[in-house]
C-alpha cells in the first residue's frame, strides 16, 4: 500500500511537470511578427508545356462584324392594298355628269361600298357585273356646316328618308370612274353632284 501511494504521487508530479513545460514553450512563441511561408517558385530549368493554339480565341472590346448584314430596305407593300391618295383622285366632267376619276385601283368595288357606308348611304342593291349600286343617303337632315345641323344629322339621320342615288362604277383604260345619279338614273345638278362627290372622296381616300 505504501508503494502504491508513492507511485501515484510520482505520476501526478510528472504530469504536472509536463504540462508546465508545454505552457512555457507556448509562451515563448511570438505570433505578432509571424511571416507567411515563402511562395514556391518554379525552377528556372523546368520547361513549360507547349500550348495548342487551336482553341485560343482573340479577346476584343469591339463587337465582331459578321458577314451577314441587316438590310435597311423597307419591305415592299402591295399598292393595291392601300387607299389611293388625294393626288390620284379628281372630280371631272364626263358627258353630262360630274364624276370621280381614280387612277388604277384593283379594289375599287369594295372601297366604293365601304365609302358609301362611311358617308351614311344605305345600300339596297349592288351588282358588280353591271357596276350599279342603289342606295339612299340618310345622313343629311340639315346643313352639316352648322352645330344644330350637325346635331340633327347625328340624332335623326336614321329617321330621314334621304335622297335615292344610283352609283355607277366603270373602268376605262387605266382609270376608273364613279358617278352619282338620282333614283331615276338622271344626272345630278353640278352643285349637288359636287357636294356628294366631295363627301364620297373624303371617305374613299380614308378607307
């Protein structure tokens, strides 16, 4: 028992002594002036591998110019799909009638019907083969130039019986002609014809 106590005492003393020495060594190290490990250098006699330039690309701040350019040309538009301009339309005297003359227009029949509807003419009959359209102008109840007349035209136009017209569409040479006649197929007076044709012209060139 005496020997066992002695061994324990020696062991404890030795352990404490070891811990004390480790602490002393740690305290001797000054980390304030610590320097990083020197970077490894490639030996001067070491040959670098040869690079294959096949996959190398040039880097530039400028945009690359391709062989395909963008055309500045405006796509062509079929002129037959656009309404004639005012310069292509004129009011002339043709025989006993005041007539609207239009330079070549492939869609003249459709545009005529659209313009008649826009100006307030109700079409009761149309025959493209003969070029005759029967309609009644219900838009004019009073003078459209006055505020009161414009109001009456807008509010009572559908109730107005209106004037009956025969609209004749004809083509001759490179021009087309649109003529308004009365319900009996007689020429209108020059003043009445001019008023109707001007209204029609406004809608025709806008369609």
